[in-house]
C-alpha cells in the first residue's frame, strides 16, 4: 500500500473567503460539493487543502485526509491494529471509498481511495 496524497481538512464557515485568500497564494478550486471545497496548486496538483463546514455523510468532520492506493488493505491494517474506527468503510456517492480512524493523538483521519 502506498500514500498518494495527504490533505489537511480545515473546518470553516468562511469557505468562499478561504477560496479568495488562498487563491492569492496560487491555489485553484478543484472540487466543491457545497459542504467541502478543495483547492490545489496548478503546478503541483497533490499540494491541496480542503475547507469544510461539516462532513455530509459521517458523524464527525475529519482533521485530515490520506489517499491510499488500497483503501481495503488500509482498513484491514487499522482493524487488526485495534485502532478506533470512527466511521466504517463505505462507498460514497461522489466516487470515493473511505473510512475514518482515530490516530494516537486523537485526530480523526479520513482514509480514502478513488473508485
């Protein structure tokens, strides 16, 4: 299993203002579902940051997202380790397969793979 990208998820009620602010630094909008918007660097597309008001289909908003090439293997590894699964593995309507797990410091990590 390998990591494709890591994206901080910033909770914000000022999503449009964040798009404008980070646009001044060169970021461009690459995804917007209303409740979550992701900005990326045009020259380094894996350099991203997401702003979210909430998570529309999970019980908590994650602190970060980690995209892996094999989300099922990551889920199995986390379950075997005894890590706390905060949100079970599932396919989301917007094309990702994901689960949430709590890290040792208490941060909630959204582990995902694109289908």
